[in-house]
């Protein structure tokens, strides 16, 4: 069985969603990782749910599955990247992030998504890390209480530099906030964490809600084309096969929107070649 690949819309920022979806399908992708953002599907637009219905219908026509991504840079604050988060010092800010995540989950249900991916955030200087840990646990528990148990997976993504930055950090969070799955970005494993990407897949296979692949250099958090960097892509794909992973495997090239016309077909060709290696 071949793996199912999806491309993240944060790498298609110069394409309308109505153009991006058939482009992905024509290139052979099985799904789309839809980053809720002002470019494609603005979750705060008055017609957001109607647009989600339209996107769901179009994806059904094209045979595309969906993963919802919540990592838009300036969606909540036009002047501060990724803020506020679940570890923002302001209780009001944390509440805004939680409300947004609940909205994203509601939209994911309309979209028929198989997973909603989100992260903890970066504690600002001066924030006590023990306090921040309590905040993220409380926030994730609240999200699980209100939106857990639906048809999609609630998947927390470890991000280098964030409070939950690697798989072991995710495991600690999962122990304190049951009901989450792991959004494993295999490239992040060469930046932070104790596991090689393929080792992380094998070790955490029962907990995987969604998986991302890309090229990445050791110690440098920079998303690269699949054939660049230090990730052993064939080994990662073999590990996913051995784990019988049947959810979407997503590709995030958020800095390559200007050459998406090249990267979209190039990437799936690279994936198919690596899968056959």
C-alpha cells in the first residue's frame, strides 16, 4: 500500500484555494494540509463555515483528504508572529488561542478532516516555565474536554524552541492531558529531540495523528525541499510503512510559495522515488 501524501497550503500562498486543490490532485496528492489563514480559508471571516462546506465538497470531488493546520503566523495578532499562544502570560491571550483552536476544530468537522494539528507556543522571556507548563496542560485539557472524541485526531506538534519541542515533551504532555495524539514533523527530529526521524516514527507509531516530512539540516529549523538536508527520507517512509500508517503524510514548504509550481510536482516525484527505494 502506498502512503498518502498531502501538501500544506502555507506553501501555496500565491494560489487561490480553488486553484490549489485541483493542482494537488492532478499532481497525484491524496490530500491537502489546510492552514487556516487569511490567504485561503480565514476562520474569522463571516462566511468561513460556508467556505469550509465548499472546500469539503471540492475535496470530495477530487478525492482529497484534509488535515487542518493552525500555525498561521499573524492570524491572531498582525504585529506579533504566532501570538498569543497557550503559554502567553496574559490569561486573555491564552483564552483567545483556545477559542481559536476550538473554532478550528469546528471547521475541521465541516471539512471532514482527519486531524487538527496545533502546538504549545514559545514562552516569552521572564515567563516561569513551570507556570507555562501548567497553562499548556490546562489549555490542552480544555480543548480535549470540549472537542476530543470527534472523528478527527487532536494532534499536538512538538516544535523546536517551543515549550513542547520534542517527542519526549509530547509524551509528558500526553500523560497529563490524555486524549491527544502526536503531530510528528520528522524534520524537527534532526533539530531537537533524542530520536532520529525514523526512530521517532517507530517509537511513537501508536500515537501518531498526523506526520509531516521535509528536508532539514541538523540543528537548523529551516524547512527545505525533500532532497536537501540531513533527513533520511527513504528510512522515514519505510518506518511509516512498517507502522502501517494510513493517515496523510504532509509536506510543509512554507517559504517556497513563490515556486510552488515547481515544488508541488517535484516533491511528490521525490516522495514516490524515495518510497520505492
